[in-house]
């Protein structure tokens, strides 16, 4: 199962409707579950990002959920595939 770390920032629309944000997170959790994803954590943050999420699941399910999230216009996301030390060990052991 792949792990993804997503950094999100509110758009103008998202910050104008900040009071609805907890409900939007709940809706995202439902969508993720429907797609077979596991949301490990969601954190509101201060600094360069407004939200950080950690998600586990298939590439296709993660892409679908994040495209849906972006299409709603409340956040812009940047997603990174994360690897455990064991996964990296496997990858580097495959190097010629």
C-alpha cells in the first residue's frame, strides 16, 4: 500500500468559507473511505501550508480523491509519494 503526504493551501474561496472547513474534511474522509483509502491523519497547520494529510492506498484511488478535492476549489494541493526506510532499502537494492 502506497503512502502519500499531501500539503494543502486554502484558495481565496476556501479561506472565505473557513468555517465550513471541518465539514469539508469530514466529506473528504468519506470519499477516501469509499475509494478504499486510509487517511492516517489530517492536520491544520500554520506556516507555509494550511493542511497536511497522510493517506495510504492505491495510486488510482489517491489520484481520484485528490483530483476530486482540487475540483471543489477550496484548496490547492501538492502531493508526494512517501517511502518507509524498508521500501527505500528494497529500491536501492535493485540498483545495478
